């Protein structure tokens, strides 16, 4: 299992309006970070999101940990903040 952390700043341009007075990080921004972490770790290029379930919102300004494991052409991942599961899923990857 590999792990890395990221934090989305409270000033990120995607946050205004998502949602006023209660900002949460848009799912696509979180997935961009997860995909970048997996690909930069040499697990291959993500070619499909096979499964992704958001359990709780990812909050700006707080560290979010990504843990993942590669098995054949699949990467299973989980993301959590302060020990609380935020999302989990699986990507299909390729060496190409």
C-alpha cells in the first residue's frame, strides 16, 4: 500500500459557490489529485474510473491522505481526512 497527502487551499478557484458558507472540494478536483498521485508513483496511466464512492465531503484547508494498492491493471484507493473515510474506488490502468 502506498500513501500520499494533499491539501486543497481554502482559496482554490473551484470553491466559491461550492457551497456558500459551507465550502467543500468538488469531487473532480479530488479525483484529479488521486489520479495524479497514482500516475506519478509509476502505477501506469489511469484509463477508467471503474468505481468511486464519495462517503463524505472533502473539506478545504485540511490534509487528505490517499492510500492505494496496485494489482495487475487495477488500482484500489481510499481517501481520508482526520481519520475519516471520504471516498474509495478503483481505477483501471495501463502501461501505455
